[in-house]
């Protein structure tokens, strides 16, 4: 099964059923597509089955479900959401003495008191990726994607897609208006980014909900330019589609990372939860992650097992352009962005 067909199957599963039943002693609340067995192979070897999975489509949806009473043992939010889970009292620190590979997590992914403080380690970073410009190389000249202003170009009216994800959309808008750090946004910077987004909205054919939808829009020819995660590009590459991934626009591109939080009073086995995390952090999970989904691993030992050519193809190499890192920003700013994005999508 190719990575593309794997994601299509996962997306179909997400629409058809709330969970993938397996080991009843561990419930993992995760993005569709991460049920790839290579990521937790030692868990399966030890327990004879994969964990049970329940899937979500975006971080805010997942938080609302848990805040409304849904019970799971572990979830896989991206970094901006960790403070929200903490503030709501939904998670507890990890016991890192039970996680031998914790020492190999790249320190840059833990460089925030939101993730690690005097109370303990609240977050286990696991995977990372980029958001940049995907484009049809047969229809779009490379000079057109030298700047993020391609999303405003009248030439591509109705041929553009951007994520139905507030974080990624604001990363795009801030970059396009000259901002590379969203942790201290002024009112003027927010207003400029919002105005830019309103202009981009006029060109948008569709706000994609997941990489499967984005890749289908591009494969059909409906969309020529998209603000994309690197996995959507990898799926198109697997299918032989002529796709480019421009991370070095004049204004730059964005990076993000996600990881695991430990829910209070999870319904399953604590021992199996730590077996799952240890399986995910083992070095061999690095190549499995890049191959199955196209993301980088938070462990330096895991990334050391991935060859340079694979990293280049996946869009995971260093670049010489501005980067907006999607690190935690204030809850107030994030809610303000979310509300404004909903208005923009509605045409206001």
C-alpha cells in the first residue's frame, strides 16, 4: 500500500467509524494515518495487537471532544494546544524515568515551560513537519512561487487551496506580511495579516481538511497551488504527480511539531501507555515515520537512521529562508485568530 492509499484508507475510516478497535487496554486519540504499525512495532510484538485508535481531524476538534467528556489514555496534539490542555486540567505529567528514549528527544522541542517545568514533563514531542507551497510543476512556473504573494495572484483565482486550520493559515498570513515570530503580535500586525487573508480568500477554491483532500484537489487539476504539509506532497510524489514543494519563498515557510499528552484518569493500562510511548520513541520509528507519513521524528537518534536523500525528498532538510515556527503562543491570541479565521471563511 502506498502512503497515498494508506492516507485515503485512513480518511475513509475517519468518516466511517469513530475508532479502530484492537487492544482494549489502550485508547489512543490521534490524527488519522498515524495508526501505521511501524511506528509502534515493539508494542505489537509485546502485546500481540495494536492499540485501539479514535481519530480526529484537527486539534481544536480534539480538544472540544475531550473537554466534553470523551475518555482516552493519550492524545497527539501539536505544540500550540498543550497549554490549553494544561489550563483545562485534562492532562498530567509524564514519568520520564519510564521512558528511556526521552533523553534522545532534540532539546529544541522541549524549550518551553509549557512542556517542561518544576511540576514535570507535560509533553512528549514525537514528530515534526513543515507547511510550504505545493504547486503543479507542469502548470505553474517556478518564478510564480518565489513569493507567498502567489496566493493573491489573479492568475490563480479559484485554483488555490489552503488548510482549514487556523494555525497554518495564520502562519501563512503572518509570513506573507513580514512576521516570523507569532509569540508577540501587535494589533497592527494582526490587522495586516487578516487583511491579507481576506484577499487570499478570494482566490481559494477550497479549504482542505486533510492532506488526502489536498492531494486529490491537486491530482484532479482543480488546484494548482496549495499551502501544504509535507506529507500531502509526499503522497502526490508516490503517485507520480508533477508536484513541487517551495519552502524557500522570499517570505519563507513554517514549521510545526506534535507529540503526546497523558490524560488524567485514562481508562486503560498505564503500563501499556508507556510501552506505546517507548515504541514510538525507539530509533527505528524514525525511518518508519518518514516512509509512512513523510514527517520528521523528534528523536535525534531516530533521525540519524534516515538518509539524506530521503530527507530531501520529504522536504525535511535545512533551508536558507525565513521560518515561522509554530511554537506556543498565548491562548488569547490563538482564540482571536480562530474567531477571525471563521469570519474570513464566511466572507466577512
